[in-house]
C-alpha cells in the first residue's frame, strides 16, 4: 500500500475513536469545565481534617 492510503486509514480510525469518545462523554454528562479547588483540603486516612 502507498503512504497516502495508509495515512487516510489511520486518520479515519482516529476520527472514529474521537467521535465515539465525544459521544460517550455527552452520554455520561462529563463536563470539560469542571472547577478545581486551588487549595484542596488535606485529609488523613481516618478522615479528620488537617488544621490550617
């Protein structure tokens, strides 16, 4: 097979995977704009919180 045909096949497979990932993310209500706490609360193994 020549190089352009191989590249077209690879790009097509990657596109199918990307499309399926987007569909799964929408189905499971995954948001890309989730907020992240700037200072997370450190917790110990028994659940008590570290005093700040």
